[in-house]
C-alpha cells in the first residue's frame, strides 16, 4: 500500500511509537519558529534547560506581534530575544522584517521537513509541503533542545480540489467552504491533505492561505504537495536548492475524503463571531461597514496586495470606511513600493501599517463602538479586535478591497467595474536577508540582555495524591484562549511578566476571577465543550498555574491548550458523563482523592462536597504526560532528567 504525504513525512521523522491513528508518537523536529509574544517565555524555558546551543537544523526567532513601543517593555523584550537568539544559535528576524509565517514561507520553508512553531498558524508552511505544527512555547523549547515532539498520530483527510476558481473567488473561499462543512472543531485529531487536479491551479501563497486557516478547523495541520508550482515559488525566492518534489503515492489511502468543486464556490465571509459562521456575500447582503483591514498571516502575500492594488487603482475608499493595510513582509512591502502598486493603494486613501500582525492581534486599529469591520484575517472571535461591540467579518482580499470602495459588504462579482488580475505573479522576488541576523559563532561571549519586564518562569509543585478546592469559575462552551488570557494591546507588552498578567485572567467574562483564585489559594475550573480553542497561547495555562489552578474539568478540550495545561502540571480531564457538568456550580467545593491510582486507571473519581454527589472524569494521559503531571509540569520533569 502506498503512502500519503503525511505518512511519508511522519515515517521519516518518527523516533518513538508507531504510526497508528490515535496513538502517541514521538517525532524529531527539523526546524522551529517563535514569535515575540510566545517567544520570550519559550527562550526563558530553553535557558532553564541548561543546554548550550539549539540542536535543530534551523531555528528562527521572529518579532511581529508586540510592535508598539509606548513604554520600555516591548523594546526590552525584543532585545532579550535578539541576544538570547544570538547566544543559542538561533536566527533572528528583526522587527519590521515581517510576520513570522509569511517570512518563514518566503525564506525558511523546506518541503518534507518538520516545523514546530510557538504560534497556532505555523501550519501556513504546509503550503509548501512542510509538516508544520503549532505548539506551546515549551514544546518548541524542547524541540530546540533536541527532544522529540509527541503527537497523537492524526487521521488524514484528503481534500480533493477539482476544477478552477471563478474570477473574484479566491483560495480564502476554499478554506471558508471547508470551515462551513467541518466547523471549528471538525478538524481535531486530523491533518487535511490537499490533492486533486485543482491543486495545480493554486499558487504557493494561495495554498498557504488555506493551510494557515486550517488552524481554525482545530486540525493538527494541513498540507499541500510540493509540485511544479512549488518549484516556481522556490525559484522566484532564489532557493531552488531547498525545493524537492513530494506527493502522495497513487494508491495512498485516507481516513476521510472531502470533494470540492472549485467552480461552484462563491465569495464568502465568516460572519461574527466565529470563523465557521459562513455566509455567501450575497446572502449576507450589502451591510454598511466602517473599517476594512487587509493583511495578517492569512492574506498578506505579494499576490494578495497586487490584487488589492488593481482593485483600488484610480478609485477612492468610501467616506464611511477606514481602510488599513499591512503587507506581510518587508519583501512584499518593498516589491509593491518599487513597482508602484503601493502608490495606487495610498492614493485610494488607505492607511499603511508596518509589516506585522497589527490589528489582527488587537495591536492598534480597534474598530469604533458597534462598528462593522471586514478583515482578511483568520479569526473573528468576540472581542479579539479590541472592541467588544464590533462585528468582524473575515473575507478574501478581493471582497475586502471592493467593499472598501463601496462602503458596504460587496460580492466583488457585483462591482460595476472590471478588474484585470493578469500578470500579477512574479518570477523573481526581491531577495534581501539583511534583516535576518545570524547567530554568534562564539556564543560564550554573548551576554543576554534582560529588562525589568522579564520575570521568572512560574513553576508548579509536585502533584499530590488528593486535592481539595473550589470551582473558581464555571464556563460555557467554546471558551477561547483569548477569554482565558486576553491579549489586547495593553497587555501584550507583559507576556514575560506573568504576575502582572494574572490580574486579567478571564477578565472579559468574569472580572473577579483572579481575586477569587487568590483568596481561595487556587482551585479548579469547570468548562463546557472545546475549552481553550483559538491561539496556542501558553499564557492561558501559565497564568492559571500562577493563580493556583490545579485541574480543569471540561466536556472537551482544544488540542494545543490541553497540551499546554499538562505541560504546566495542571490536570486536564473530561467529564465521563457530560450531564455532570450541569450539576456543579461555581464555588462548589470539590475533593479529588486517589489521584495516583486514578492516573493508572485513566479514570478519577471526584466528590462535590456541596451537592454531595460523586462523578468520574477521564484521566487519559500517556506515560510521559503522567510523569509530567506527577513532577509538576514538563520543565520540572526535564530538569529532573538533566540532573
Ligand atoms: Fe499574527 Fe494574526 Fe497571524 S496575530 S501570526 S497575523 S493570526
């Protein structure tokens, strides 16, 4: 039996376990990436492990999230990352060089290699056939230290793309269609592998838009083959030596198959407040809009901005709309600046932001009260824009740019002008890696610079056999990591300062959570379905750890967040009978006994002392996870190992 692409890469990298769906396997990681927001912590953890240099083929530290310098904090963090990268053998992409996933795709991606990134949109690199997975900062630090990364061997879903997209329908609409069918939790435990005749009609940046937003399916990752179109991209990036062909065998088998006829797709949007709330533009109608934002790691390629400039050329942004654009990298910015496209964009009345995440992370450009914002981004969770009352729609660059001109949401096919997208691809990008700093040869001489905002990494204590505590919060379904640990512009500078951040844990849904946790010396969290969905933010586990949270009992968890909780030594367990969730109230006193025995049996009994009833939770952890939980988290267990 032949192999699919995922099986080929996994079998080349497996060092522990077997490739049996649902079992845990350890794979070796070739490359890593971090961004600044999660990077500061990852590097503090790497440092704490006591190794001299990273053991990966190449590791890169990007700065793209916390770019505003309204105080010393961000600048200090950037300097810390730059110096620690220099010391540990890590490449440093300077602030202003671009968004990690865009720059990684352009300058560092390699087909067939594994990539672990401390950002949930790391799967973007699947656009060039990398097996690229988002993880917590600690997992990335461990990969840099040469440790295996443990994954649940995923099911592989083949997405068969047939035909060709119609004019004004874009690859964003392909992933929106898949989100409509599969929902934000449909991809858990799966990799989406793209194939079919339609693939050859998609360029690498178009493929990367799809693999980027595959993260919103909850998928482990998404991947395209590496073919002639991929080769063209590598030639244009002057990196042919990094390219190799990679495709599924003819007789490869898959766990599921999805068929998509590209010709039938229409321009779509993800309506507020979830990436799977999909409507066609015509269905949603011409609603009045206030803001349009084009950029983010989903849609900020050269090709995207060339399309946008063609739409805006000779036209003006509507009076009621603020249009902001943020190219994904310096390469993209420089190219559109030199070929005149940026001039057309500026002349339309657009506001130009720097090459970074910007509004996607709520770092500026929050919409006004009750405003409607159309964004080419990947997430529109409640409050993420920085304005709770705002309604954010996610769309393609074509929908966004045409809507900016009309002042309302538009199906771009209904525009009263014709746009010609011919000749927008390029055969050679501008290559200038001068903003990527190579690490020092002699690392012993490098001094790591630490500002006062860099606080020590919080460590858990060894797990006890019994726990007694209160339910500090009971949440609903689909709680995101943004709910647990908001990451608005005011808080982002404090990513390396957990004590300060702890004041804001759950603050968007429960202002008193953190004081209640402190008063009660920690306790438990009770949650509904899909707890911890959204970004890979490790802080959503580290801050509860700092506040003394010992266990989270949920109907179900999002994959990365569950791993982050376990890494922090917090018991993440699912209700055996989801109805028990209803019986528990906030501030109920819970008693968990015989935990060690329960971990062996994958099942733990809990007593609700206020309601006087017992219930069971699933304690399904592999051997390594159990060791970690017993030691009080992964870093404690690695420290023990190094000792
Ligand atoms: Fe940045 Fe938003 Fe992507 S925060 S990495 S542009 S999801």
